[in-house]
C-alpha cells in the first residue's frame, strides 16, 4: 500500500512538473516591471508566453543566448523564438534566429552580430534601425519588404486593408535578357517584367507594379513583379505604361526626391535621423540595467 501511495505521489508530481511551462530565461531591471500583471522588482524568471511590461526603467532579458532589452513603458509577449512588441521599444542582439514581431511585420537579424532596435510609434506605424549586422523585414505574408544595412533606419506604415501593389524607385539594369531594379529605400532587388522596360535601361525611375503569384525570382532578386507604370525620376522626361512604348510628356511627375516605397501593402520611408533612432532606448531610460 505504501509503495502504491509513493508511486501515485511521484506520478502526480511528474504530471505537475510537465504541465508547467518551462523557463526560457531571466529578466533583470533596476526598477519595477510587471510579468503577466504581477509587479516584480530586480529580477525574475521568464516563461514561454509571458507578458512583460516595463515602467520607468528598462528591463533586460537573457533568453538562451539572446539578449532583448525593453525600453521604459514598453509591453511585449515573449516566446522562445520570438518577441511580440505591442508598445514601446525593443533592442535585439546576440542572435541570428530570434525575431521581433510588431504590427504585421516580422523583423529578423541578418547576421549573428546584428543589433536591431524596433519602436512602435503608433497603430500600424513601426520604425526599425540597425546598429550593426543588418536586418530583414517581412510582412504578414512572409514577403521581404526591406533589407536594412548596418546604420540604416526605416519607418513602416502598415494600414489595415492596404493594397498589395508595389511602388519602387531605382535604376533599371538589364542582365541576361531580364530587367532588375534595386529600390533605393528598402534595398530590395526586383525582377521587373513589362513590354516597356527596355526603354528605361540605365535610367532612374519610379515603377508601379503588381506581384506575379508563384513566380520564382532569379538569383540576386527577391521578388518578380509586373510593371503597370514607369516614370523617369526627372520632371518632364519620358514616361510610359505597360500598354505601350515610352512617350514624352511635359507632365511627368518629379520623383527625384521621393523616399517612400510601397511593397506588399507596406509604406516604407527612410528616416532623416538615420541611426539616431538607435540611441533612443538608452536615452529614454531613467535608470540603467547592466
């Protein structure tokens, strides 16, 4: 009987242990923070799916070789492989696997030494800056919408129900009978199809296009699109549509100073401050956590 009770007790303890979610890391701060609504001071343990909310001080999480810093007044749901940033700012370092999700975007480091800051500026408005290593940004459908170089900063606007058309700016290049444009804002290279592209080789243009479902891009390109309208980046120069050859027009729009691209329904603009946004996380803190 005693052996049976011991066996039953051990089995019950094992069930309790396996039912509880495992720890995925630790969190520390010089101030207070909340874990699933409960106030914690100093340090604590992080479990898969915890909601972390910072107050006046930043908090630093260490998750299996990944370091994530949340700025003051930030809120995030933390998982083993991703952090869902709902409010405030987050800084990701020391990994090439963990991603930050914000609005409908997925921001991933492009190298092990990447240091990336993500700020939720408002509903659907996200800014991303890369201190080192670079970053890749994808939309909800997994479409690559930006590739940030080290030192770059971009702002993303992801309104609900946005049209999936593509608007890119860059110089048309011809290779192997195909035409390519690398967007100057996002760093994404497109293979652009259309009967008028040959008229714009070597010229800076603004292209409005639509994605071609199922098309596989050649090496060096991320997407294949069909141009519906092409305009030179200089006012009064040639412009054309996919329905005919390029034609001169005095009404061509001046787009030389344009910095906004639209890719996969996401409006993307280069920030004037550049890397200055990366310093905001430290600048916002009232106390430091080291």
